[in-house]
C-alpha cells in the first residue's frame, strides 16, 4: 500500500514522431497511437497514474496536440488538471520546470511524478509498488529517478550507474549518468550488474525541484517564470507566452539539473518497460511467435522469420513471403520496408523525405480537429473526397469558401446543417449541396459519432480557403 501522500502526475506529450514512421509523424506522434493495446500509449500512461492516490494530471504538450489530449483523456474518464501549451519544443528541462512552477502557485508542496507519455509498462501494480518506494525518498527531499533493470546489452538507451549494489527496489545513490554506449560498453555494463537503463521518469517535491533549478539553472527559472506570467488561458488550456518562451534554453532535464545534483537516488524497476524507440522494440514487445513473427491488422506471413508485418487500414492486405528480419508497415498513404537491424535509421528516412518536401514525412493522413477528424480519400486537380467524423455534440465553425463548393453525404448518424438562413437535419443516406460562397455549418446533435463523405469541387481546395464567422473553439 502506498502512503497517504497525494502524487501529482506530470505527463510530457510532445515528440517529433520520427522513429516509428509512418504510423507516427510530427503531426501525430506515437503516444497518441494504439500501438500495443486498446488504449493509446498516452491513455495508458494517464490511466496508470490515476485513481485515489493521484491528483489530476498536468499535461505539457503543444498547440497541435491540445484537442487530441483532451479527447483521449475524456474517452477514458480522466479529468485533466492544467494543460500547458508550449509554443515550441524546448526539450524536457523547461517543460518540467513550467509544470513545477505552475503547481507551485496552486499546490506548493505537491509531490510530482514526471513521466513521458509514450512508454510501455506492462505491470502497473509492480510499477506502483516502486512508486510507493520512491514516495518516501521524494517526500524526504531527495530527487528520485527510476532505472530499468537491463535484460540485454541495449545501445539505444542511456544508462544510470548506481553508487552501490541494489537491494530489491530500495533507492540507492546514483553515481552518474552514462550516454548511449557502443555494443562492447553495453555488454560490459550488463555484466557488471551495477547499471540501469535511464527511463526518464522522475519524482520530487515541488520545493525540491524548484530549488534545484534555482541553484543549477537560475537563468532558466527567470525565463520560464516570465513565460508563465505572460501566459494566456484559452478554452481550458494555458498558452505559454511565445516571445518569452523563445528565450528559454533548449536542454534536457538530465543535462540541466540531474547530472549536476548531489542528492539523487535511483529506484530499480525490473517488471517490464520499453520506450518503443523503434520498430524493433515494437516487434519485441508485441511477443513474436515461434518463428519470431508479429502481425498486426490484416497481415499474413508465409514462411517468414523474425519479422514484423503491420497493416494500419482494414481495407489493406499485407502479405510477406519468405521474409527474414524485415519490418513492413503499411499505412494508406505510405509504406515502410526495412531490415529490422536498421530500425534506428527510420528517422533518416523521415529526414530524406522532408528534404524532398514529401507531405507524408511529417503529416498524418488523418487531420485531428477539436470537433473530430477528417481524412482525404481521393485528391484530383479540381476535386477532393474526404471522410469527416464529428464527435457527439460537436460543431464545425460557421464558415464560407471563396473557391470551392461542397456536397455532403451522411453515412452514419444525423447532421444538423446550416446553409445561409436554412437549418435542416440530414440523416443517413441523405445528402445536401453547399454552393460556393454560402455561409454554412455542420453539427452533430446526436449521441454517437456522425460520419459523412464530403466531395469538394473548385479551383482551389486548400484548408486555408476558409472564412470563419463563429467558432466555439476560438480559431481565427
């Protein structure tokens, strides 16, 4: 049983989405995807740190993900605390400090558990048991990091060298942080038994971590305080001031604070963890069969070995024949085929595509909006076909277009449609035409998602061809 101290989770939800391309992209990184189970990694992280022993989570994310965060938390019944919007990514040190300073104003003695939201921890009970151990040390004023007991000579993780041999999961002094090693060094550290993988999970009290920043990174404290002082509330979010934030150093919490601290302890955790830092990690965590094959979606393996075959759309079929040590991931708009030993080079593919201005390098085929999402099904020179999903009770802005007309066909649910001065209900198998220049809006008055097919025709079909007259989400 954990003590009576309430823990305030801080979930970090940024990311570039490059290591698990094409499923993960800059516009929709891996924490929001359902990689391993029914919930996304972000949802699983929020649920793991919820319940009677935890306060509402503080989420640090960016503007593009803010509605995804609220939608995913709402769908699992987790009410967020503050959602801090970073104007630009500045690595983990400013993000953690912003969360700490925000908590300082409302919960000055809070105990913070900082965690990335894109990790897999299979045994929640075992993790909560080591959290309980960490609580005692953090409440006593120590800064605690969590280290993963290694089971292989991994070169993709940083390591933590313990000051002495661990005794169970009791905290031990942390001697030093170790950069990602080469294979020979990783093998030596595994044999030594005194090293843990650095999970990037921390626990400390607000007074302790703020004091550490003030002593070790005072300029960052001044900059982040200024950025928060100038922050503006926006529909339940807190937008950190862009100008002040631009002056904040881009640096990890390890470099800025942790590696310079003297009173740091590490709690070992050996019950299964992965940061899913590449498709080889997904293959490993998915549990390969006796031939070393993992399948996801409509995928078939014929005489394959040590391979991952993954189809992300029910209309696709991915078939592998005689493959060995291969990753094959198929999305509707992009396909990755790679040797599994080159999984860490996927980010190089993203860089190459980005240099060629390929849309798929960073943009996800589904565009998530505060009211739901849409995806393009067919694009021509003067027409586009989209599938649009509107959440129950949600509404798009009252808008018009200069260059296109639209035809809407409802295929699931009921739409309330406004066209100029006319408001009507459009049900399944019915359609409505929106002339060029007409002021219009679609709403979902029902209790289930509403799905429609939109056919756009015109000389210009870009998303910026829009004039908004009313918008409950306060967009321009």
